C-alpha cells in the first residue's frame, strides 16, 4: 500500500478517506442495486475486515460516516470495530444513486427488458432522470458533493472515513478532478483519499488503493452499479517526453500450439464456500512492492528474483492509454497509438521494472499501442530487445470495432448480441473472433513463450481481452477477471507441463506518484 504521513494534516482541510462498501451477491451477479438494500456477502465482510485492519494501523481516525444502506453500514461497522470502536454516523445523502426501474435487473439485460430506462441511463444529458424515480446525474452530484463538503467543514484538521457506493465515489472524483472528468471504476473496499477545504477546493491524495486485499486474493467484485463501473482511467498530472515510435517490424504468423492447461488444486471456490480465510503461513514480498500470491496454490511461489528452473515468470502488462480508451471506443485489431497519458504510464511502469530483477526479453503485440508501450519499457530497462508477435493482439471484435461501446446495442444490435452471448464459440459478425478462438490463440502463444524461457523473467505487453483470457486459464476456479487496467502488472508462472499459477494481479502501485486515472476501455466492456 502507498506510504504516507497522515499525521501532519493541515488545519484548513479535512482528510476524508472515502471507501466503497464490500462485495454483495448482487455485485458478483452484476445486478443493479441502486438504493435497494442488499447485504454484504461473506467475501464483502472479509474485505471490510481487511480494510479495517489496514486503517487501524494508520494515524487516528475521528469518526466513520456511512450511507444508511445495509451494504455500506455493515462495512462501516466492521471497520469501526477493527479501529477500536469508532462511532458510526449514518447519512442518507451518502446513498447510492437511485436507478429507478433499472434496480434489480442484471445490467446486460437492461437494454432488452427496459429500453426506455436503459437509454435514460446511458444518455449524455446530465439532467436526464431515470424512469421509476431514478436520479439524474445532476441530482446525484448536488446531493453527494454537498454531503462531503459538509463533513469536510466539520472536521478540518482531522481524518474521517466515509463509506459509500460506486456512483457516489465516481461523482466525488469528478468534483475533485483537475479536468472535471470522473473515474469509471471504483473497486469494492478501495481506499480513495480526498482533501476537502472549507473554500470548496478539493484535491485527490490517492485513488483506488486495494493493496490491503492482496493477502486473500482478488476479492474485488466484477460489477458495481452500471456499465461504466468496470472502466478505470489514469489522470496524468505530469508529463514526460514520449519516446519516438518507429514502425514495428512485420510479424509473421506464429505457430499455434494445442495446450490444455491443468489448473492447480484450490481448497475453495467462489460460490461454494461461505468465507475466504487469509493465506496461512509465510507470504513472500518483493523488496519494494507487495506481490503476495493472490491464490492458495499447490505450488510454493518463491520470492521475486528467485525464479525456478521449471517455469518462466511472465510479467503480463496491458498497453498504456489511448484516446480511444478515454472515449470508451472499441479498438480490437484497429491500430490506435498511445496518447500522452499512455506514454507517461509506460514510462512509469518501465522505471518500476528497471529496479526489479533482470528481464530477459520483452514480447509485444504488433499493434502500435502495445508496441510503443513495449519500446518505452525496454528503453527504461537498459535497451532490452522487443519481439513482436501477432498472436498477442487484442481480440478481433468485428463490426464493433470503431464504435463507442455504449452505442453498440443501438447501432448494431446483432453484433452487440453476439458479443454479449454466453456461447463461447459465438463469432462476432465482421470477422470477429469467438472467445474460444481467442483462448486458443493467446494461451498457446503464452505457453510457447513460457517453454522457451524457463528460469527467466520476461515481459509480455498485450491487451485487455487477451489478458482476461490468460487470467481465466490460470485462475483456480476458471473464472475471468473483469478489470484489466492500463499498464497493470500481472505476473504468471508458466510451467512446461501446461500448469499456470498467478503470482500477483492488477498491480498499479507504480502509477501512484503520477496521479490518478483517466482512460477507460480496452477491448470490451469488461476490459477496463
């Protein structure tokens, strides 16, 4: 987790630690909650306990404020108890956005089941209310920013905790953001710190920190309350001189291997056990980053730098941000360059990797956004060789490519339905790949790289849909992760017998020094 000295708080502002509630069963099912009162599930209670343990070790907290909805209030109670029995004050103004007739529906079904409410929800009009008593974004903004300012004015010179919901926190981010843009994903039990001044000025101190969850694995849910809750962005508050991009060499089609990975045994499954207990025994940490193995495994994961001779340590990175990421536009195989924020992200992750044990080679998709990311990283790591491979490309998304995702159901419903289909062999019209085809392509390429580099550490730069597929292959329960952040570090151990293990996932701690997050979309609605 990020290091900071919170004991030196100025007298002219309040340090407000804004937290999203823990996971609920509806989060896991991607069902829209809004102001319906849904309790935490056991994973959510574990998240809250871990968060409370973290906060109990930090400087003094004066008070805990919470939405009065059960999922937030129970999170607040658990945190307060872990922090020595702090008082919890409920505030109805901290509730989630009222989403009207969408509440209770699974999001992927909303356009079909209630197209009028769905269109109101995705409307660009900030004054658009949602049928069934739902709030407009303007109404939400007025309610939650007034509440936080009121709390800030009352607690100048103090640290207080506020437990709320995804849309509320997204709105607070928009208020505090230098450019007035909102972050599009708020993780369950994430730590987001604001400085609120009595003159109405807000600043963001840190954003989206979930390092406290590492000890028990990826507990964050797939879904919060709308389709944008799976998208995250990097707000670049500083600039760097971008490295020149040269045209990548034409990559030849790599041979594909038929690999059936055998997943390691795992003593718990997400929906089969009522609780998740912390990993027993010692946990290896790197010398400057928390790289706890996120899953129990039948293999012992050695410390960073001690790579076994029977596997390759593959550091899988998503490319930096592009303008299309920021716009929510589907890229697929279309060749879109990095924007300046993406180049800064690549430079920061390159600086991080340059301080870690030796990397043998950098592999990259031949698409410009990945290749430029790889070039920047390689240069920062002493001029490592970059090898392009077309098999590391993003999923081909057919006729969806070039569209803004929120418009796909309206502009091309047939293609949209093919994309959201649960049939893994469903191809996307316009030459798009099925999930089965993507799985075969990307797992074969990574297995081939792993077999070639046993005992070594290599970097692989690819794309959101690609990396989600790798996670599904390596995951003990065979489930796919929903979020792959730009330049996130995801470490996989690949064995020559086809077994894969996950060492760490979704680490973006290297981005903290440069500010917080502004892009939002990779290759599908879940890749952000």
